[in-house]
């Protein structure tokens, strides 16, 4: 009985590698299919070409397209509350307090956030063609707060430590909790930002173009940057899952081949009398 059995952890490692390879492959296929669908979406800029296409379309409507342009406020833009000479069309200000409270069960201090306050402001804005000094055509963006996508830029973040005083010491002694810090942040969709919107574009009055949420239920999305950058991010994501699929599969296969080879090598050894 000289042969030693394979350690269970090795078998678990091989099985885990193949399982991860299968998971990564499904994620790769999902991202690949998503990328193929994105490639089929027509891409426009806010210009006369889009205006002509809309006029020639049934009901002067494009059901689902991507519009790439630069953010321009339709009226007085919003001034940043914390950064001088910084203007935007959507503003989100968040103030929250960080506290610690004593957990008698674990005999330790735990953290929690209290008194969170959020303020959202917006002014109407449009997308204009990049590089145009005088916009002869533009696309109004309707209800941008209803759109998904991380299109806000953080322009201010400040964490102020709490000042310990008599009231703080009293709260700590009575309730077992104390303030730690107050955090304030501001996010803006800044004027002049390149933005790509995915949605429905309609023509009103023969001249005014508007981007809005699609009526067919597809996603209304606003993403920062131009369309090519957006597509490149999706391509990199698909490539990452493809690479992880291959790496996990090769690792599992290599270990399995090593086990088989080792087992065959043992069987081929001459047995002693």
C-alpha cells in the first residue's frame, strides 16, 4: 500500500477552479451580449444631421439612440456652494454625522451614520455638439434625475472632527454614544462636461429636439464621457472576464493533468517482490 491518496484540498482546488471558470465564462458571455446590443444603438451628436434624421423619421421620433454632447445650461447655472467659479446643472449636497456607540455585548465601539441630509437641485440643460462655439442645434435633456448612471462629479469633500465638550461627555456617559465627525460633500454635473445619453429623442415644433425616457421600457441612461470611451470600458470589462475564464480553466486543467500524470507514474513503477 505505498500509494498515497490525493489530498482532499487538492481536489477541492481543482473543482473550484473549474467552477470559477464556468462562472467567469457566463459573466463574459453576458457582457459580450450586452456589448453586441450596445453596438447596434445608433449614435448621434446634437447637430443638423440629427435634426434631418428626426424630420424624416416616422412620428419625428427615434425610439432608442445615443446622443453625445457637451452640457450647456438653458438658464443661470447652479454655483457650487464650496468651490469658487464652479458651475453645474445638477447639484447634490450631502451632510451626515458619524457617531460611535458602545456595544455591551461585544464590549467595543461600533460606528453608525445619523442625521443624514441630502439636497438635490437642478436647472434645465441641453447637449450641444462638442467644439461648437455657437450651437445651431441642441438636444434638451428631460428629467435627468430619473436617469441612471454615475454622471455626477464630486467637487468637495470635507470631514470635520467632532468637538468634545460637556454635552458630548454627558451623552457618552448616559447613552454610551458619542459624535465622531461631520462629513459634507458636494457633487455636480458641471457645465462643459461631455455626456452621453441613451434614450428616446423626439422633435417638437419642427425644431426643438428632446432626449427623454424611452416609452418601450428600455433604460434611460446618462454616462460621463463620449460614446467611444463608454464602449471601450465595456470592451475592457468583457476582456477581463474572458481572461479570468482562461486563467481559472488553465489552472484547474494543469493541476488535474499533474494529478493524472503522477498517478500514472506511480502505476508504472516496478513493484518489489
